[in-house]
């Protein structure tokens, strides 16, 4: 198969770009996403009250952390942390 465009990442920007590109029916677009499928029965994703549960769970979160910087010096003395969790989603849907 051949594609006119390959978009890496099916997040909000990647999906919006794919939708825009495919407004022309002759354009073939492939969207690649590394996350697992989104299941309708997963309450941690579909229940707003469970929003905090997936954060920090490697099944749902890529576990990215920020790098250290000088601007963290004041915050580190208050929070005792030198890194911050970035909280990136790990599901498709």
C-alpha cells in the first residue's frame, strides 16, 4: 500500500490533521499510534471521576518526566521534587 501522508501520533493534533487532509477523498492518510486500544468498558478512561487513577500507571501513562532546570530550584525547596510528571495518555480512542 502507498500513502500520501503518514502522521505519527493520533492525539488531538494528529487526528485533526488527518481529518483535514482526508477532506479530499483521493488523499490516502495513515495515522500511526503507539497506544493500546481504548475499550468502552474501561472506567479509568470513560468515567470523569476516575481521571486521577491512570496518572502514574504505566498501563495508561508513558511516565515521561521533565528534565531538571534552574527554574526548579525554588520549587524543589518547597515540594522536595526535582522532576515533574508530564502525564501523557497511552491509549487510542
